[in-house]
C-alpha cells in the first residue's frame, strides 16, 4: 500500500494496491496523523509500505473499518490489454477540466468535446457559449488531448426547449437541466462519443458515482431497449446503479435522475470520490487558472442574466389575467400570463403594502391565486402524483413491486433536505408520494427524485398535487360547522 499527497492539502489520496488493481480513497490528513510523521515537515507527506496476506498495515486496517470511506477501484493502465479511448464532455468549467485531467493521468486516451446546445445568434441577449468553447479548447491544449466541437442546437430545440415552452403554457414549471441530461448529454452526445468518435466510454464532470468499477464500464455491450411491453422474466439483468458522490453538498445525482441505463453503463465519473474544494486544488496545481476564475453556472443556461418573464414572452403571447386572493377571492392585481409565474414566488402586485405569493394557477380562467406571507398554509402540501416513473435500473425496486408500497426519501429541488416519504406504485407505472411532513411550493412540472440510502432510484415529473394545508383546514372547519348545524336538540320532549 502507498499514499501520496501535496503539501498544504487538507486531504490525502490513499491508494491500496492488490494484484493488478488499485483502490483509492480521499481521507482527511488529521485522520492519519496519529500513525506516521515525516520528520522533515513534521506532518504526513509521502509513505510507502508493503503488506502480506497475514500482516496488514495498521493504516489500511483503520481505513478499512473507518466509516464514510468511499473506495474507488482503478486498473493500472500499463497492465491493460489496450489503451482505452474515453470522450470527456467539456463545458469550459473547472469540473469537466479536472475530469479530463484525471482521465489522462490514469493513462486513458482522452478526447475533449464541447457541446453547443443553444444558438445565441437567434437571441438578442448575450451568451457565453463562444467563451466557454474557447476555455475548453485551452484546457485540451494544456492537457495535450484532441478537441472537438459538436452542435446539438437542432436536437436541443426540438427535444428540450420546445417541450419546455409547452410545459410553461400548461401552467407547469419544467426543469431544463434534467431534460438536457436525458435527451442531449446522455443520448445524442453518448451516441456521438461511441458511434462517431469510436470511444470505449464517455465521461462527465458530474459529482456522482455508479455501482460499477472503471474497468466494468469498458466491458459493457450495447443492448437495444426492449420493444415489448413486458420484459423477459428469465433475462439476466445486472443493472448499474447511480449513487451520490463523496461531496454531498455538490452531489448532482438529482440532475442525472432521468438518464437511460445504457448511457450510464458506458459513463465514467472521475470526480466521484472528490470534493469541490479538492477539485479546485487539483486545477490550481495543474495550472488551469483560467477556468478557476470563472463563476459557477447557475439557473437556466440559455436565459443568462435576462429577466425570465421578458424571455418567455418572446415565445408565448401575453395572456393577461388576475391575481386573486386565495382567502376571500378578491382581485389584487393583473399579470401578463400564468406561464410567467411559478408556485412559491413573490407576485409583483402594485399598491400592496404586504408581499403576496403565488399558491396556485388556473389555466382555464387565467387566474393566479395568491396568498399573504411566504409561509401561508396554501403553499404547503404533503401528497403528489408523478407521470410514469423513470427507474434508473429500468425496473421498480423489488420491495415496491411485491407490496406496492415502499419507504424512501424525496426531493424536488437540488440540495433541498431529503424528506422521508411513502411511495405507492400504480398499475400504469405512475406513483403517489406521501411525504412525512408538508413541503413548501411543490410544483407541477418539476421532478420528484427518490433516494434509498445514497442510491438515486430515479425520478418522475410531478403532474398532480394533493390538497394544501389551507384547503384541508378550511374543509375541517366547514365539516365542523355542518355537524353543529345538524346536531339534534338535547332539550327534553314535553
């Protein structure tokens, strides 16, 4: 076993060698300082140990039984039968740049590819696509790897953006990042990498990991999706599972919850066991300073800094309607269209002393229901229904199939705390989700993502919501009033 680190790092990369494979893990310096010290620096620096089948190094024993240590297996490139070709999706950011760097350090034949998904020439606003492409090209030059640019503008328009506009018109709020990963990056880009560039696998800079080891990715054989309604019950299926990365704060399995199984089988996530802080240190050490200076991309990429209402009104005609109070039905103001608003956001209503928030939308009448205060009961619900659920492993968990119910965890916004829930499976593949506590601003069109432990099970688009806490409270009050009116008199009959 040996371990190596760079001076000043707060974490160390520990590597355990067994036969032709090596297992690596990221471990805090403080966790190992009690074992060994480098006299020249008075701290852990570079160690090399040998092991035998009968006598294991105490450090390995400690790490083996240490909680929360994630081991990743890699094969030595020089011991592979051939050099594997990996196509890495390059965005011009620090994560994809370090992913390409790590792949090259592992000995793979790496090709960097920048995807152009949005044609900024069609827009009046600004777009950073050209600058991002230039940054990705500079990284590939620095790493001495081939660079390609591919355009999926047409595919993005038809399979992501057109559907997004339709969803807004229906009164829903879609998630373009999940849709883009499903239709573009892990579909068209995946096929481009494998079929056009002849890659053995693709890689991205996502903070996520899978259940298979690196070498298993290269052993996967493409299998066409089933054409029949029911799959062969005797077919042997070893599905690849999607797990959260080591950095739980940056974990991006939420955005990968709709990707197809075949693409996942052929994908490497080089950042699986790393934290964002460590990735930035690797980039700095490698001299990739131009990507370190860039701000992280937030929000919808093709909107940029523009106001969302102004942007969506370029594609949908304004349909004026009323802001209506959920409490007494009075009109509070006017809006330009229900599709410019989403549940939970503050409604811009002139002449109001207190802020009002969107709690519901009526597409038929055009009315948008609003309520005072950001935590109004009309914003909280604990039940929802999705469309046909997309399971990462292609099939529901056995527990859910056998009992039609399952306990797990839920989120519909990236980085929101996981909420305990009960899932009920319907015959048509849709699911009902009952949450352990009411959640603010559950939104149709968003994706309900389920987790079991650190495994991301998949997701389904929210189509229907249960009653709000406000509706339930009003219903109980009406029932109590009706009961009191119908209650017989207790006076004795003369």
